[in-house]
């Protein structure tokens, strides 16, 4: 199982390198259900894996000038406070509840990915974003990350792009700095009450780093919209696995079936010229 865990960790890194997020969405179920860790150990280990992988990925973005340091550091410092607090609070919450909260975060993340996000470049570079707004957003996102080990890139990137006014390439690069900072802070909060297997954690982290480097090179070869949507449906299916494990198999099966039905219906609709979703997208994309 260790060999399988390490092999799958490479795919986690590829996802992080391709999408700028999603590492913890896969790492927590991988560690909990493949490696056999309990919920809190899996979440704590995932924070280490995602933190190191994000820090390595941020180096190439920084060299290319795709990091807005002022916004990233302020957001990251606020996120560290929230993440550390979330890690401390986790000791008072049962592991099963944390996994259910994680499943809810997976569903919210998948819906956001399937809906898509605006790729329109902002006029500024985010340097004018109010400090108070950066700090509040950072604390809230960090708290979620610290509690359930998720909510990294898919919360930070939209926050930086839509609220911070950063162009998408800079938002992705800056988000990796933020994710690394608050992942390590969340890990610090967990380590006060949770012991992790450092040997296995190091192996999984190394594999994820290798995967992230591969994913970064594949970025220009893959259609980002198709990848994002496919991964969104996959995340929804993964959330149904957690629901089946933590609640009841019937709940998980029902969630999986509803996901597949919704996916098939959406795909069939968007292939039609009269699809209301297509009309809605055209209206939403139209300039104000």
C-alpha cells in the first residue's frame, strides 16, 4: 500500500502543477483510505505535502515574475493566523466530522470548477487592494484550510483574481506562496496534538513534488477548460466516496449517481443550440 500511495502522490503533484490547486482535495482521501491513516493524521500530513509542493512550484512562478509579493505575503500572513487557529480547533472536533466537512469543501470546490471562473485580466496588479480586505479574506480562507486541510488554491486563486484584481497568471503564482505559508501554519496547529509518520510523509511529499514539476511542463499541452471540468466531476465522485465511508454506502451511491446524471444532463444540454446554459454563459461573458 505504501508503493501505491507514493505512486498516486505523483498524480496529486501533477494536478497541483496543472491547476495551481487541488492537492489536498486528493491527498486527504489518498492518505485516509489508501495509506490507512486516521482522519486527523491524514489532514496534518496533507498540509505538509501541499505546503512543500506549493513552495517548490512557487519558485518557477517567482522567477517568471508571476508573484505579487505584497498581496501574497499579507494574504499569507493572515492565512497563517487562521490556519494555525483551525489546526488548534481541530483537536475538539471528531475526525469523522472533519472528513464530512472536507467532503462538503470538495463539493463546493467542484461546483466552482464546473461553473468556471473569469479569466479576464484585471487592469491593475493587485497592489492597490486594501490591506484590511486582504487580511480578512486571508484569515477566513486560512481557517478553512487549517480545519479540514483543504480550500487552498481553489479558494485563494479566485480571491486574488476577483477580489484582489490580479491577472490569472499572477493570481496562480501568488496563490502558491499563500498556500505554502498557511499549510505550514495549519500543520503547526495540528502537530500540537497529532503525531504523523514522517518517513511516509517525506516519501509522499517527494513524489508530489516530482509530479508538480511534470504538471508544470504539461500546462501548455492540455486544454485547461477541459481539464478543469473533468477534474471537477472527479472531485464530486471522490466526495461521494467519503460520504459512503463516513455516513452510509447508500448516501455515497446516491451522490455518485446524482453526479453522473447531472454531468450527463449538462453535457447533453450544452451540445444543443437551444441550451439555456449556453445562453446564460453568453450573457455572463458579454461586456458590461
